[in-house]
C-alpha cells in the first residue's frame, strides 16, 4: 500500500441481543480504531433466516490507511471483544455482527446489498 493512500470501507453492524447497549459499545470501539468514521442512523429490522428478537442495524463508513485483511482481522477481534461467540450464534444470539460490505470499489457480501435496510442506510454515506 502506498503511503498516504486512504481506503474507504463500509461496515454493516447488527445486534439482536441487548441491542442498544451492544451498538453503543461497538460504535465506541470503532471510534477508537478509526479516526475518520461516520455512522448511519439505527434501524430496527426483522431477522432474516433465523428465529430471534429484532435486530438493530446500522452502517459505519470509514476512511483508513489499513488494508482489507487488517480490517477483517480487527472486526473479528472486535466481535469477540463485544462478547460474540460461536456457541451463542448457534442459538441465534448475535451480540454484535460486523460485516465488511465494501472495500474501496470492491463490493463484498453481495446478498446483503439487496436488503432493504442496506439500500436505505447506504444513502447516508458521507464520503460519496
């Protein structure tokens, strides 16, 4: 990566357990990791593909010098720091889920882009 190059990434955040507390926690952890970050509004959504309580979802828009793999590793650590475990996920308990939707011009999680809440929240991207 060239010095001074800023990468743009969009993260999808969601929680179906202690939703408001977990979203506040993950937002603070993300602010600690990334100085150039903005968040969309929160949306309550019905679960997709699992039986659970409703989710709070939001997007985080970041600019960083970190590469894609560094962000992937950091988000996995962040989920663990928020108490998210594989054991709980098998019981449909999602304390926090952080997915990378986009890194620079590369769209990831293509199915997620078709979700109504993503289409709505992406319009709040301050870096467009």
